[in-house]
């Protein structure tokens, strides 16, 4: 049921931390994978790390641009003639992306509108555009699977106490509202498309990760562990089983659902 042999997947954000693990999982299950990332070098490094050159194609893609999303689909069809799987994993997340980590210093009251709009463009509109472009092809095929990657902060509000630091007179770092709002939107996009495309044989589900260990400082890890029933952050490999389940025939009767892998964070 978990075999992906002869299936073609598009993975956005394939050069990122979770993207690399998702790529490895798809390749090990037998899929051919088009790795899309705005950072082409990172995507190529991910392919090299998986020794997956024979089963992959790398395409530099800004998913906030409709033409680039259409090009991604067209090149995939030109190379392999079908698209069976789309994993919408690309996103701006200040926690992981060093290029935008300075966004954490803004309080909500002062959050710049241009930064808000950029997050909407990538995290939400990007998923929308990829679903549009790939969905047209899947409708013609009368089959396909889409997984939209959300976050536990799309289900509950960020606990800003995690970002406090001992000795601070006033808190200086915050998880931004745009991340929570866009990730909530991604989950609702899933539900909309599952209902819209169900009769076309296209399944659409959400994968919602909790926090993933990525060299955070000890103070943050301690606060996070105390807030989580399992008492720790996830390892980067611990989302891959859920992803494989959702893109494979093991979940053939599932659509419109949200698989939450958060160590119990949202259970209390």
C-alpha cells in the first residue's frame, strides 16, 4: 500500500529541512520527484544527499508567481507525462529560515504590512497557485493526491511564552501572526479542494507538524518540552511516515482530513 513505484511527485520547498526528509521518503518509496525550491542550490544539495539524481528533476521555482508554477507543471509533464502527487511544503517560517528570522522582533502592533503580504504570497497564495496548476492536470487524469503542509499554529494560537528569555525586562521575540494565519488558511484550502475535487478522483489532505528540533537553544527546548505531552520536540524524520501514508494508497479513502503530528501539543 505504501509503494510509489511509477508515480511522479512534485515537492515544493524540497531544499528545506523537512523538504529533504520528504524527498528521501518519496524516493525510497519508488517515486520520481520534481524538487521545486526558490533556492536551486539547496534543492540540488538535497538531491545529492539522497543520491537521487536518476529519479529527480530540480526546478528553481518561486511559488508566489503563477507563471513559474505553470512552468513547474509543464516541465514535469514534459519529462514524465503525468503528475500523481503534489506536496505543498514551501513556506516562509521565521523559526527555520535564517533570511527572515529578524521578523520575530516585531510586536503585532508594529508588524510591517509588506512582511505580512510576503508571507501571504508564499505560504497561502503559493499553495493556491500550485494546486491550480497541478489540479488542472489531475482533473484530466481523473486521479491525484495533494498534501498541504500546515502547522500546529494553524490550529491553535502561538504560545508566545516560548520566545521569552530569562532576564529580559521586556520580551523581544514573537512568533508572527502571518505564519499562524497562513497555516490556518492552508488547512481550509485543503477542505475546500477535497470537497471540490472529490468527484474527479483527487484526494487532498493536510499534514500538520508540531515543532521540529533544529538546533534551537537550550532555554527554548526546555520551555517547549514542558508544554508538550511527549516532553520533547520532534526529530526531523518523524513527519515522514505521516507524509508517506497520505500520498500512498494506504490512505485511499481519506480526503479533507488533517493529520496532526505534534507530540500532543494540541491535545491540551
